[in-house]
């Protein structure tokens, strides 16, 4: 052993642990989804204004929601699995809002990331399946490809082909605050926790 | 070491970086984790064979019993096993370049240099930790109901899990045989020899 040993070991440990701490946000996350959730909670993210068209063929822009908080999910209507769960979740949130009686604290918006296949009719059928009524709960698709890309980029949504003609995507519900900022990402894989979170948010 | 070998290693390094092969290995989680990452580490181990003869004395002394080197290996492999790091490497070419540089130079190279300096028990300790951990990560990938990587599907994650478990089992078996049976150094091929002599194999230290 030489004097170089403790120096080299300290150097290796310090740089290696620093790199791990950096990548895991201080040993708190290991996944991309976890890191995104933490980043949004720390600093709400201003969203771009994107033009969309809803299930009634009604064009609108994301900025039109300013001043009203909203819950957003990303779906494609042919989805055999996750989007059904997300639809059920938003449906239950809708019931929760209705039951509360007071003016709705959120608007709901389901955005299709598959505008090529999701025409107006497909969006309408998806909405009917879960009891969505516009304008309170819109099922919409971005009006153009650039808008879709900007939305996915700003929300940090990754959509990949699932190898069966569909897509693999996340099952998060996004809370956008009245200032048009992505303020919180709610995991939808625990419905009870999700509803508890929503009830918490609905409290005046 | 023949410098021509080094040329071959550099060619492999470059070939793995060129998009068709890089993309092909990175679109699948099992290929990414069980083929590309080990190959990149292997490139560093190959470089170590070349560097070893030219290694400065002070560095060899500072790497006492290979401890700093093996710590670098453990930390470096832990980093590139993080689902977030894998995602970033797939999505972001600059991050992928960092992976292509750090795995050979900060993991493979220290592994090649430090391994020989480690005492046999130290090597056994590393194997005995690495193999179950690999199996456990594989099991985790199989059991996880959600996708850990944003860029890989759930079925790819399960395949990667099986592949990691398979590698862990194969390594465990090889290590078990080496540790308890030993490695044949000079197998007797002479059919005239008595049976007892055929079975007489020299025992070497495992995984030298």
C-alpha cells in the first residue's frame, strides 16, 4: 500500500457516488417516470399552447383553460389495456366531482397521441364508453403533428410501438394548474390512492 | 500484447457505435443489457491487456489489492443498470456516447487491471456478490407489474429478466464447478492409463 491508495480510492468513491447521486436525484428515483414526477413537483412546468379538436369536432386551444385547473391523460382509442383503466379512473373522478355538488374544481381532458387513427368518430365512441361529456370532459386530438410533438415533449410522455400495432405508454394523470403549468403527476396504477389524492386536491 | 489486437478492439468499439448496430442492440432491453453493455466492458478489459505492460508503477501501487479499481467497476456498473440511465442512453445520443466511453474506460479497463491484483478470496467475494445480484435483478424485472424503462415494453422487460437469470445460473454453475471440482489443467487422453489416473485432474485456484 502506498500513499496513493487512499487518494485513488477517495477519488473513485467520490466521483462514482456523485454520479449515482446525480442520476438518482439524491438516491430518490431510479426510473425516468420517477425523475419526471420529482422535477414537476419541484418546479411546475409551463405548457405550450396547442390547438386541439374534440369529439364533437369543436376546435379549442389548451390556453383556453387558463384560470381553471385541469386533469389530463394521454390515450389512443384502440388501446386494449391501459387507456381503459385511465378512462375508468377519469370516469370515477367525474363521479366524485358530480357527487361533491359544488362547481367542478377541474376540467378533464383526454388527449389522443394517435391522431392518424383517432378521428372524430373514434374519439366520440371512446368518450361515450366512459361517460365523457364535453366541454367538461373532452376527448381530443392535437390539430397537427407539431402540436402533438410539442405536447408529448413538454409533458415528458414517451410513446413506443408495442409490437402488436398499438402503443406502450404511461398511465399517469397530469394535473395542470390555473396558470397553465404542469403542476403534478399522479400515478393511476393505484386507483384508491389516486382518488384520495384527487379528494385532497378538491378540498377548498 | 500485439498492437494489432488493439486495432481489432478499436474496430469493435466503433462498429458498436455505428447506428445500425447500435440501434439494433438498443431497441431490445435484453440485447442492450446482456450483449451491448458486456461487450463495452469487454472492450475495456481488452485495452487493459495492452495497458498492463505500460502501466505506471505509482498507479499499480495506488491500486492496492485492486480495491480502487473494483470499486470503480461496482459503481460504474450500478450506474448503467439504472433504468433511468438506460432510458437516457436510448433517447439521447450524447448520453449514449458517455456510456460508450465510461463502460470501457472506467469499468472494463479497471476490471482488467485490478482483477489480477486482487487476492483470490477478494475475487470470490466479488463473484459471490455479483451472481445473486444479477439473478435478483432478473427476478425483479420479471415480477415488476409496471415498466421500469420508458423506452422498453413490459414483455421486453420480462425477456431481459429471464436472460439475466439465465446468465446468473450459468455463471453460478461455472463458478460452482471451478470452486468445488477444479479446472482440468492437463486432461489425460491416454486410453492405456488406469481409470483412476484419468479422473486425476489438477486443481487450480478458481477464476484466476
